[in-house]
C-alpha cells in the first residue's frame, strides 16, 4: 500500500500526462499579432499548456511599454516583448526580470520609397515606427547605426502597426519604415527599396523575451517552470516540423491567411526561434548601449544578472528536459 501511494504521487507529479497537474490560471500577453507569437499559439492550440496543468489566456497588448504597465500592475503573470521595456523598467526601479528569450533576431527589413536607393538618401527623410520605446524604434536605430546614418539626420514618426506603416509608405506619407519579413516581401515585389535586412545587419537582437515580476519568479517558481516547459516544448514542435500541418493551421487561423502564406511565414520564423529559449547576451548588451546613449549617460559595464534570471532554464537543462524533447521521451 505504501509503494502504491508513492507510485500514485509520482504519477501525479509527472509532466508527461495531460492530467499531471492541478490547473493553474496564467495570463500571458504578446505585443501584437504576428508569427513571433507562434510558440504560445502552438502551446495553446496543441494542448501543450494543458499537459503542464496550465489554463492559459493569451492577450494582445500592442506595445512593450503598455504590456510592462499591465505586468507591473499584476494583471498578467508573464509577457513577451523586446528587451527595451524590461531594461528600462529595471533601470527605473521596476521589479521585473527576464526569464527566457525565444527570438534573438530582428526579422524586419528597412523599406523605403523607390527613389531612395542608398542609405545616404535617408538624410532629412521621415521614417515610421510603431511607437517610441518599442522594438521597431530600436530596429530603426540599429539599422541607422549599421548604415552609418546619424540619428539626428532623420525624423522618426510613430505611425502604428505594420499594416498602417505599409499603407502610409504606399500613400507616400512616410519615406521609409521597417516591416516584418512577410510585408517587406510584398513591398519589394511592388518596387520599394530594401535598404537593410536587420537579421543580417544586426546578428543578434533580443526581440522576444519572456518577462515576469520578480515576486512571481521567487514565490511561484513551480508555476513559472511549468510555463517555460510548455513554451520550450512548443518551440521544439515548431522546429522539428513533426506537427507541421497542425501548426500551419494555427498560423493561418491567427493571422487570417491561406495555407501558402502560413507556410511562408512558418519557414521565415521556424529556424529563428531559440532552443533552448535563452537570452542572447550580445544583443542585450547592444540594447543597453543604445539606451545609455539615448539617456546621455556614459557607457558603463552593467551586470546582465540585474535584468536576466535564467535559473529555471538552467534547472531544466540540468534535469535533461530539453535533451528529452530531442529524444522524444516526453511525448505522449
């Protein structure tokens, strides 16, 4: 009887069964509707969150700063966003911490009017971004840096989401903007100039990081661990292509596109997702440098541990969780 009780307890604690855990409610926000959210859509639609005992609600908060406000206010358990918002929050005394990074590339292109053929032609021009303080602003700043175009020589304008910016550049309301790969491909076919591919110009940029309140990371560590396990497994499913057709259906549903377009997006993003989902430290240092320049402060060495705590990822790696996914031993 004693052995049966031990076996039952072990079965209830195992992460491999769909009824392994008591359900925990978890609200997670993403900044916009784009393929960058695919790991969470996949975990939700394929029942991976359920497998880890999580009842997850995915919400859209259209900018990093607003998502950070909701996180700090306790409306969310976690949020994914580019590095700028959590770094700024920590520097301002906010009690948040980055616990994982699953996209360390900026999959955008700098698109310009047809007559703008080279970087020098951007001087004096109006460049659109989604909003100030978000990933598109830093994407533009990094592109300008790589192209040797002084920030003060251009006018940055908050112009809304990628669809709004695309419409604005078509209407000649903007001279240039950065667009995700899918929209940039359409723009290129229409004859617009492509001045830079940020994924090539900037080898590493922490574009999608999972951020939580420090109190949540400290007090709800088992809950956080389940969430990161589910996210890691979803990324593995995406990269392995084992359930490609199901994942294409998820993309088509959320992006409201046909299968061919879903496959194009899948191919663009699949290999870009990081597995294990760790933060790119070089990219983090680049963002910190730009923030310091923005505030007029001298560049100083800052301990990354002030912003990042990947101890749960470390623990999962030590336990062999990610290797087990590769071997298929965690699958049902």
